[in-house]
């Protein structure tokens, strides 16, 4: 048993396939890039003379450069007034401290109190250094008061004043003057406490309030008249018009093709690397990359046409891509492809981030809802989910990314409605064609084939009723086992219905179609001939399936449902006759099963036949027989290439044990529990 098997692709072919994908994707992406041939501004630069009038086709804003915005933010922050909390009771606490001071003479205390009362009438801040405004805001009595910086004192000025007036208080006694300065200087503190956090918040608010828009251009304004020189201002307006992503000629947004192609190269490499890392089998399997190119061509071509004709950039066929790829391949593969498509469509729409987010979300919702589609009618649930998501996302994108959102009510409903409608119509048209042309077993086609009134199944029921009953029972076993391990239960069931259609050619040679009063035709044949007839039902089944153009997955299961197992009854009979025999002539030609569904059908086919052969069908006997059959398949290498893990096999065995006992028609016991006929 193995995981992903890439041996089927020759090693020297893998780099070639990846290179082919890479070159083709980059070419297609660049080829569909939407240019507006009938009206184009040809690489205008400052100083050029315009050869045509350039009129604003819509209203838009001209944004400031990052340097301008940063400079204005710094200026706005510098103009914010510092905030302080005025605490008048500081004076009372200082006076109280002076009165209670020990080892201080009364005259020094008196001088200190006099100084404090005189100068603490002022508003004192820690320092004026670093303040860039001419005023500050003082908060007291729960109100804000604007104070000029020249009306405030700081501690440095207060200490200077203290040194100055100390001569007034003690003009001749230097010792007392020194004691006075030491005592009072240690007490001085600000009565206006800096509110640093509030000031910083105000600065951040001021910076965030700086507008990123330089000026606004109204629809119909003449930006450049024919013959005018392109000034720096006019050039900035033209560039801003491109950057909106709404201008009629998006194709000139990336004026340098080399840069644009480099972007596409990076996006394509990202997809290829992701697929190679996570699901490499999809990269080398034609049945997986063909639907990719179908989607890629249809979605990009349509989006290019929409952009060229100034259709709303949110009009998209991405729902078709999400549903189609999920049904044809799987949701993981669809998600990787949707990411690439969304990025490319965003570049097509003028590097619109909102277009990328919108398409990615809508595509993911479409892919997610596609997993619930189990019938043709169930697609309407997916349609509703996509339609509702588009209605909700369009205004969200506009209000989140458009500086001047303008959403008309008719646009809000018409864009999602027609986008969803076109996607569904395209899906309904493309899927059946794709199913039949490439014979891919989608759930839709499998549901049609599961109808027991299908001509091929009706013919099987008429010509080989026992085989028909056996096939239905195998289908029940296989589908339940597939559900238990997360495999495709519908494919397992339907393939089981058709796995033995080759027995219609010689129905009486197979034991389930024989009656008690009927002679066994094998009694008249040699073991070698009997083996060839039995083994031939695989080839006959493949021919019938190919003629009926059944899905390739079902044809593959018809080929592999016996693997390379040995027809032990006839092999044993031949040995008993003492003949020289070639064991290969008694073995099915294979190939061995690879997918989980192929392996499950093989096991279900053997288990169903073996359980029917039991005389005693109590639970213990049934479980023992199932275990012997599965162990035998493993020991004989029949699951050597299977994707099944040991955990999967345990779950399959448990599922078989629960329902296999209900099988009740009789069969001859199988020698050594190997494949019979």
C-alpha cells in the first residue's frame, strides 16, 4: 500500500509538464490582459504635450504621497497642545511640610512660606523644553483651559527665581541663604502634572485625522486639454485616475510589460509550487489540468471583456470556477486555483485589493456549497448561497475600499443576479459536455448511472439476474465502506453495479446465474478453457463499458476488481489432473487497484461472494470469513499499490462485518477463501 503514486508519470516528463504549465499559464495571463485600443494615454510624462483631451470619466480623489502624508502627520502631532492636570493643593502640602520641618530656623521657614505663597499662584510645569506649541491645556475642575506658554512657569525658572530672591531674604548671611536654598530647593515641585498618555492619544488622533486625499476630481472635469503641457499636478491626477482601478483603459496601469509579466510569473509559480507540495498528483494528471484550463480560459476571457467594456469589476464568473472545479476535482484543488484567478483578476481590474478579496470569498463560498450538491436540483441551494454572499460582499467591499462609495440599489441586486445567473448557465452547459467528452465521473453523471433502469443494467438484469443481484449487494457493501473512510461512496456504489457487466456475454458460466436443474457448463470444459472464459468477463466488461462510454473511473474499476488474483478452483482442478500448467493462465491480468474506490470494490466483490458461500452465517463465521478474505488480499499483494492505509482497512472490515450477514443466497464454498468465479 502506498500514498500518492507518481510512478505513472516518467521522471523525465515531470519537469517538462511543469515547464509547459508555467509557460502556457504566463502566456495566457498576459494575452488576456485587457488593453483599450480605441482610447489610450500613451505613457505620458511630466513635460509631454497631450494630443487629446483627457476628461474624468468618473469622480475620484487624488491621494497624497506617503512622504506628504508622513510629513503632515508629523506637523499635526507637533501642533497638539500638551495636556496637564492642575493640582492647586500642592501648595497646602508644601506649607504643611515647611511648618513640620525639624532643625530649620523660624526665619528660614517664614521665608520659605512667603516664597511658596507668592510663586505657587502661578501654574508650574516640570519643563518647557520639548514643547513645540505656544500654549498648553490645563485640566482642573473637570474642564479644559488653554494657557499660553508664556503664562506658565517651569521648575527651572522657579529655581532661578529662588536663587534670585534668596538675597532678598538673607542679604548678608550667606550661611542662612545657603540653608534656605538647600531646604526650599528640595521641596519645589510642579503643580501641573503632565498627562503623557492623554497627550500621546491626542497626537495619534491628530495623525490619524490627516486626510490622505489631496483634492477631489468630479466626473466630467477636464484634466488635460489637447495641446496642454503635462504638469506635475496634472500627471498626479492622471496617475490617481489609473490607480482607482475604474478607468476605462486599465491595461496601462502596469506601463512596463516586464514588471507585469514578472507579477504573473510569481503568481503562476506560486500555484505550481503549491500544487506540487500539497496535491502533486493533480499536476501530472491530464484529467485534472484539463478542467483547470477550461475554467482559466473562460473566467479570464470573460473578465478581460468585462474590464474592456467598463462593466462593474464585481461582475465575475468566479462562482462557476468554484463549483465546477470542486465537482470535477476537489475543493482543495479549487481553492488553490481560485487564489490564482482572484489575484490575476485583481491585476486586470487595476490592482484592486477589493476585487481580489471579493472573488476569493465568493469563489470559496461557491466551492464550499458545491460539496453539498448531490442532485441536479441541489445546485439551486448553491446558487442561493452564492447570490446572497455577493449581495452582502459588494457593499462591504465598496464601503471598505472605495473612498467615495456609491451603491445604487439596482446595481446591488443586478450585478450579483446576472453574475450568478451567467455562472450557473455556463456550469449547466459546460459540465455535461465535459463529462461526456472526457468521461469524468462527476456526482451528477454517477447519479444518472445509478438508476437501475439504465439500459446496460436492465440488460444485465435480464441476461444475468444472479450477477445483477450480486452487483447490487456489492454496491451496498462498497458504498458503506467508502463512507467510513471518506472515499467517494457514490462512485464505489455505481461502479459496483457495472463491475461485472462482462458476464452478460456468457452468463451461464457463472455460478450465481446457474439454477439447480441446470448442468454446469464447466463440466464439459478443461480447467484452462474454463479459466479463460471466467477471466474473459473482465475484458468483455471493459469493451461494453467503452462502447457505452462509461466514465473512465468505472472502466478502471472493471479492470481492477479482480486485480491479479488466482482462479483457485480451476487451478486446483488442473493440478489434480496432473497437467503441466502455467499459473499465469489462471490469473486475472490486472492491473492492481490504485485508488481507494478501486480497492474497496475489489474487497466488496470478494467478500460478498465469500459470505454467500457460507453455510453457517452467524456473526462469528461472517467476521472470520471477511477477515480471511481481506488478509488473503494483503498477503497476495493485491493491495500493493492501493492508497488504503491499515486504518482504512480496519474500518472497511468493520463496515463489511456489520452488513455482510444480511447476504443470504447460497453459493458453493470457496477453496481456501480465494477468488471464485
